[in-house]
């Protein structure tokens, strides 16, 4: 019977004097992920955590922890007394469980780590003696030290021995919240939710910013974006969504600017508005789903011209990613099916027939001379609507 789960973290180990703060936040995020099971007890154990189940369902707990940024692997563990017979019994139980799940026995090896140096046997001696105790009771199994079907891990600790056969991968990264708050320009497409997810993996807490152009875009398009924000919240714990009413801006751009520069000017206005939201919300950076060369507004010339309106750092986690890689990631994190719903966002309306792929900064500034930039930005930010999303139970 599984007693507890080992949860391992990765690069946090390298954080030196700041490591304690990373660990504290990671524990907080784990507790939030396991809120459905208040009986679960999380304890730090060296450079990892022990999650004592106290009756909570092990598979559900592991599934939930796999989505906690900062954890790299998980192992369901059986505890044994510090004697070889007790350890043998746990090993036999693990072999039997494997056989029941797979329908047949196979090959195995024992991998022993003796953290308790007061234990009278060395690691190789423990492995040798355990093998001699196990094999007569598991005759259908074979030993294969090079390519086993199952590796049985045995750790000799101070007060108990731990026996486990799985190292289940988790999401990795850094605890959400460790790297500060960032504004994600969230459209209804495939790319920006993936970019937001990747930013969260590096410890960012997201505040999404969506540009909604009703009636050019429908309420169902807005609902799609809210659904995407909810999926991101299921990963990151909480996401605020700021909805910018962008219709006036797009209408003004269409009237005042050359058609071929419309996308460039629109993106510059989006960044100006996002910059002001970031200033008011004290966000440290902005994040976009741009991938170099994917569309006209994502050439280097376009990015340079668009970027010129803000001094904030712009995070672009997808900048060197191929579309097929982005789609694969979207499927993995659960945003793809929502992103492909056929409801247009403001980036797909008023698309010029021949958009400029290499716009110069000077011509963009010239094109904007007939726009009331300050007034448009001010009205958009003043009329902002904000909604908060938190992780749903069961995710």
C-alpha cells in the first residue's frame, strides 16, 4: 500500500541563498493544487518533499501534482522498517503490483541508495542480500541489470526504508509567482495561450489582456478567450483577464491610416494600451505569442517598429518555434481545441490585402499623425473590464 509520494524539484536546488523562498512558494502552490484533500500533509525532506496521503487517492494526487510548476518528478512510495525482511516484503508487493497491471512478470533490478550511513550494510550489500531474499519468492521474475522492465528503487533513510518503482515526470520549471506578474496579450488563437503557459513555467503570474471589438467580434469570441484564461488558471492557480473595448481604436485606424499599415498601427496601439495597463497594475513585462516570420506583423522589421512604443520588456517565448511545435504544445496543455473554435478575434478582421512586411518606424509614426493616440488609449484603459479566474477543482 502506498504510504506517501515523493515530489522532486529541479533547478530550485541551484538557487543558493534564495532557495528557501522558492521552496516556500512551491509548497504553497502544491497545497493549493491539493485543496480537495485537506488531510494531505506536505513535509520537506532534504532536497525534495514527502506528501503523506493519509487516505487521499494516490493517483489523483499525483495527477494534480504533475501540473504544479517547479516539480520535475513524482514517485508513489511504500515505507518499510529498517530490516531486510520488511524491505523484501515491500519489494515483493511492488513486483506483484507490476505483474497485475501488465498481465505478466518480466525482468527487474534493484537500485539501492543508503542515505543512512549508520545502517550496517553498504548499498551493494543491501542489493545483494535483498536479491537473495526476493528471488526465491518471485521465481517468474528475472534479474536484468542492464535493461530491466522494472527498476525497484530502495532508499535507506534514518527511520525507514522507502521502496518505489516509478519516477513519473512532472511539468518542471519554477513555481508560479516567483518571477513576478506579467501582462499576456491573449487573443483567441493558438499561439498566445501557449506563450502564456510557457511564461508561467518560468515562474510568472499572468494577467491576460484581451482586445475585444464588438460588434465586429462576437460575444462567443470573448467567451472563447475566457475559456482559455480558465485553462491557464487551471495550470497557474489564478489569472486575471482585462478586456479592452477596442472597436473605437480599430475604426479610427481604418479611417485615418493606409490599409497596408493597418496591422502595424493596430499592434502599436495594442502595445500602448497594454503598457498603460501594466503601469497601473505594476506589471513587470508584457508577453506575446509572436513567432519570428510567422505573419507580416512578426518580421524583425515589424517587431522593431511595433516595439518602439513601449520601454517595457516584451517576453516572446515562441519566437523561434515552428507552428507544428506550437500546435503540439497547445494539445499537450489543453488549449488547442478551444483555440480552433471558429470565432474571430480583432486580429483577424480588417486584415489588409497586402500588409507591409517591412514597415519603417518613420512611416508608422507618419501614419499615426491623424490619430488621437492619447485619447484612444485613455478611453480604452478607463473602460477596462476585469474578471478573475482561479483553478477549478479537479484540475
